[in-house]
């Protein structure tokens, strides 16, 4: 009877026999590298008092609790305020751009202080600010001061950024800024 010969490829034999040991060794090396490059540095930071230190975390927690207590106190104080005072405070800055009201307020202030607005130019309107320039004809410096005092006492907030004047015409040029919430 003839002998049967089995041809076995040596590389296949090694692959089949060594597959599981190679896989286990690879997984072990991955875990070892993960420990060496990720976990061990974090442990070192904790020991030296860096970002993972318990004391620094406790301090951060205490700071956050103090901030929260401050917000609670602010909310309690807000709730204690009189509603009329809140309405008055909210009226200081308009909710939206309302140019007709702004122009009528300026005109009213001028008339009340024996002055006349010769020209109003609306500048930029952006980021909660409205820039205006106006030319005011006042009889003299005292009337102009009276207009500025009325502008300062007005319910709406106006900031005067520059003043220029012409003595011969009694014309004062003002650069104003007012605000809105949107």
C-alpha cells in the first residue's frame, strides 16, 4: 500500500498554532503602553499636586459654592425690590431701537431749555449702541449748560462723547451715544 503524504505549509502551521499567543501578547502590549503613557502620568500629577490634586479640586468646589451663594443672594435682593423701582430701572435702556422716541425726547429737551435743534444725524446702530450727532442752537452758554443738565437728568441714558461749538453762531455740535438691549 502506498504511503500517503500530507503537504503542510510551514507558514500556515505557524499561523494556526501561534494565532492565540500572538493575539494575547499584542493585547498585553497595548495595555502596557496605555498604562505607561496615560495612567502613570496622571498618577504622577496627582502625587505632585497638579490638576488632579484633591486639594485643588476642593478649592474649585468651594469657589463654585461661593459663586452660587452670591447668585442666590442677588436673586433674593432682586425679589425684594419694589416693582415701581424695577420698572423705572428697566425704562433707562430701551428694549429695541426706537429712533422716533429718541428724536422726540431730544427735541422736547431742546424746546424746554429755549434751544433749537438745527440738525440731527444718525450714525451707526450696532451692538446695543446708537450714535447720534446733533447741532443745537442755544442763545448762550448758560442755556447750553441747562440743556446738558436736562440731558443728564433725562430718563433715557445719553452719553456725550464730544462737544464742539461756534461762538459767533451760538451753535453747539454734540456727539451722543444711547443704548438699547437687543
